[in-house]
């Protein structure tokens, strides 16, 4: 199974909407960890579902990942993958001052030869996602950051690049093309 985790914070929603605009259903399970309060998760998810033909949901916990589905981590809960497939939601302590945390989601994955992992860090403040990208890279995943020159706030992509030799530094348009290409591989 192809598993893609996209992490973003300040400046990220606009880019996420750009990435998914016109996206057909592709054989990838996509998890979006966007730093946002619980009160805006529904509105974000609704807007996203209007842009793509993929199924877009806010998981309740207990769902198994399915390709062709986008899972939006609910505000105020960490999204963890048990055995790389089952979604668990946890109200544990904030990590990097946030919940949901990109690091928590990415670091819940374990090496599994039948899965291909992809991680993308978009615009945002702080360093959430840097440890997670490093973890995915150690698992053999393909890791990308948004070009800091195209970010509203560039500290998350820069933190990831300081910690890990990322595979690609791309503009939002290039990231969109990459996501589409995963579905063709």
C-alpha cells in the first residue's frame, strides 16, 4: 500500500487545497496532519472534499487505511497508525506544542516491505515534522519539503532539511505533480 503523510501548519491550508484541486482518485492512502483547532477541522475537510474525487474523511478511530481515501487528522487529537494500518486517535500530551502532531503520526509507522511511505512537509511555524521526516527516511520512505521560498512561514521545511537529507525540495506545483505520479507508479 502507498501511504502518504502531509504535514502543514501556518500557510499550509492554501497549499493543501492547491495540491488536491482536481486530484482524481489515486491508489494512495493519504493522511493530512494540519495544525488546526477541532472547531475548524470540519470546514477544512468539507472544502478539501469539494476539490478532489477522493473520499475525504475525519477518522473517528478504529478505521483501517484504504487507498483512494484522504484522512484529515482531527484537531486536538494525535493520529497514530497501529500496525501501519489502523487509525487510533489519542488525546495525549501535545508534542512540539501541537496536537495533532506531524511527528507523532509519521513516527507511528514501522518498517513494512509491502508498504511504500511518502512524507511531505509544507509551510509552517516551529519544527513539527522534522523528526517524522527523518524517521520515514530511515524506513526507506521518500521525503519532500516545500521550497522555503514559496512558504508563508518556512521554519517547518527548514527544520526538516537541517535534520535530514530530504529527497526533494519542491514548489507546490511540483509537489502536486509528484502526488499524481505516486498514483501512476
